[in-house]
C-alpha cells in the first residue's frame, strides 16, 4: 500500500475526471426467506452494466473484521489511512454545518434520544424527529453555563446536533455517553487521560442539565454525546493527488468530511436527482473540477431502521439515475459504500463492501451484476478501501511511473 507521501510524488495533473458515488451503508446480509441481500434483491440493470464493463471486488474500509464508523469509512475512500488519521465525529458534524470553531474547542456529536422512566434508552434517534424540532430543542439548551465554560448547541439534521465546549485547556480524550444500543442506560463520560478529567466533569454536568431541560419532552427527552474531538490537520487532496476536488452531499457530516479533505462543497437540493443536477451544472462549468464525490445517505438510514424493503427501494432509485451520471462520460466512475449496514443487524457491520470501477483502461472481469456475491468473484478480490484512490488515479492516467 502506497503512503500518501508516495502518491504525492507520483501524482500528475491531467484533463480526465473521476466520479466517486458512495452509497452509504451499501453492503447487507441475506434475508432468510430469500437468501438474498438488499443489493441482490434490488433490480439494478444500470449498475449491473457498469459492473460488466468494469472491474469489481470487495473492500474492507478499515481492516478485516473491523466495523467502521462513517468517518473512518469515508477517509479510507478518499485515500487517507483511517488508522493513521483519526477524526472524531463531533468535529465532522461541526464542520458540516459551518460551525465557527475556535482553537481549543471540543466538539461532540449529539443524538436526541428517548429514555423510559427507569432511564433506559428505548430509541437512540428519538423517532428521527424533524430538523425543526431539533432546532427548537437546541435553542432550549443554549443557555447552559458550567464553570465558566461556554457551551454552544447547534442543530444538524433530524435527531442530530453538535455540542461545542469552549474554555481554555480542554481535552477531547473522553468516552461516549451513547451506549450505542437500546436497552441500556446512557453512560457517564469518562476521561481517557489525566488531562481530560475536568473536561469529562464539564460534559457530565452539561448532560445532567440537558436531561432536566428535556425531561418533559417526548420522544426527545435526553441527548447522547459521542465523538469528542478537536480540529485536526489533513493534507488536502489537491496537494496529494493534484486534483481539484468537489463534493455533493446533503448530510452535514459528509460535507464536513469532504471539507477536511480539501474539497469544494457544491450546494444541492436534498434528493439524488438534485445532486445530479448539481453535478451536471458543474461538470462542464467554469471551474475545472476533476474529482466529484457524490453521497447517498438513505440506504444507511433504511439499514439502521431495519427496513430491508426500503433499502432495496433506495438502491433501485440510485440505479435509475445511473444513466444521467454516465451521460457526462466520466473517464473513471467508482461505485461503493463506506461500510455495510445490513437491515438484519440494524447497525453498521464489519462485512466487506461491494466495489466497482469503470474506465476506458480497465480490464473487464467476469462479473455481470453488482452484488456482494458477484463482487467477491471479481478481479480485484478483497482489498483495503484506502487503495481505491490510487486505482482511480491510475485509470485516469494521473499517476506517473514508480521507479526507473
């Protein structure tokens, strides 16, 4: 595996363009009644054609057997080793909504949730309350002040919010209060280093105050925190790959990830059709973008809700838009996911993710449909997600020869 420093030495600009379509949570598990996953159940003639004309395989976003979060999964797809570049969810949420962070701020991702009378979490997403309700609840918590710290709360989308702690000498080495499962009580935030003791105490006092404010609400009567983090430094894709990259994503966190990687954020409406309108507008526009990241969230949401049929429907909708994408004649197109989210598990999982790449220069393999079982037989085999960017660069004729 090449390091980003080695890729930077080999990268060279060219006029070719790359499209990376990320279908969030794409991978699944077979439904017992049919023996087919969501992707294998869906009718996907257009994705199948891309698979037939390209090369396929399965990717491990982080490592074999490791269940990826969305942050590490996407970082790998952008070519950053997620074991080397670790970024907390809180910072990603903050950047995704253009929150004005200060040096030293500690940000956390918040989930409004439902707890019962005994304090047990019964719904980690509070029924996916509306973004308007989320904004209302955030406003109620804005006035919380503890030990001279400024605490800022901002809505993100639906049940998600971002909580920013602002004071000198804060440390983000904290455990999550989110138990990640229903049927458990929210956890106390614990310091993971001696320097974080005061920050942990601050976070727990905030959660106590927030619980008092929200206790009469339903279904969002508590908030869970995870992904405490401070602003990191990532070398931008423009330096590593000599690319002019752009991102089209409707969910704030993925815009935050793209912004960290140095992508220009292109504004779009909420639907995939809107995203492709944005792509078409900028593909031959005045700014010479040569890498486009397009994100589809609804597959992951359906998987987390355990809704197998809805996930199938979203995949079929994505497939129906593939002809519009291919009308642009991209030099390289890649389709994959950042992780698997099987509806059978209602959660992210460790299962490898289907991957396809189509370009003028690839050697088509024997795969004729885009699915987990077919991609397992593809010429790429099973490989690390971090390797897809060098592969795309090579097929776009953007990598020079290594060595003499």
